[in-house]
């Protein structure tokens, strides 16, 4: 029986999954998400990505403010792209960073704010390839969840920019570019400077 063109891709994905499963759960870098994890409670996991395991550190700073899950930021605080650093121990491992809002309304679509690829482990986005330049979150009303997700690439220059920012889909993008599940993520809440809370969208 002949193999379909997708069979080699399935084999690669199976290999990557088996490598992750072979890692010891006692490794301090490996943390499966608990039901009480902020990413789960805020439904970033579920609405945007499927459950994953943290395999690498991800540090995001807007100016002097380090982003922790659930941090509240105003639009004036996110005008400029953040400083992003990632962990790891092998420069040959490359990662992709996706920056999107996390809509709670299933009829809404994600919007791609920023895309950086080919980021070597132990470095940051300054050493990667910015495929889609940073566009700051600017919610019209309410409070928006905004997520930054890091995924490992198969190799250099294997991730391509989508045709447009609108109607972006993180799951489909990962599937199309052989990224698999994230290895790290963080989210913050954003609203207008003169906003006074309201429904989270």
C-alpha cells in the first residue's frame, strides 16, 4: 500500500510526541497544567490552544512590568513590543512566538498581533525573525485577554507568515507549520486607558 503525502508528517508528529512523553515528569522544566492553572481558568487553554506541558521558560516584559498570568495592563502600557526571553540549553533548538488575543466569544476570531520565528533557545525575540511586525492590542471596549505562546519548530525557516492578521487561528497555524502544541505561554488582560472594567472578551 502506498503512503499518502501526509504520512511522513504524521510520523514526525508521532516522534515529537513520543520524545515529550519520554521526558521525566520530575524534570524541573517540565510542568503539566493543572485544572487550577491561570491559563486553564482563563480558558486560554481551551479557547485558543489544547492542553500542553510547559517545557521551557518564557519571560515577557513590557517596559519594567513583567507579564504574569492575569496581569492587568492598559493600552498605553503595551504600545511598544515587549522584551521576550526564552530558556533552554541548546542554541540549535528554534522556537516560534505567537501573540494573539484570546476571544471568549466563539464567534469572534483571533487577531495576529505579532509573529516571531527562528528564535534560538537561551535567547529572545531580538535574535529571531520577525515575520509579522508588532501591532499593539487596542480593545474598543471591555477587557481583552491577550496570550503569547511559544512553540518549537522542526528546523530553521519552516514557519511562514499567514496572508492576513484577521481571522487568525492558532491551532490551524500550528498544524500548517508543524509546530505542535505550545511549550510555554503567558497571558495578560488589556483595556483602554479610560476603561473601567466590564465584560472580558
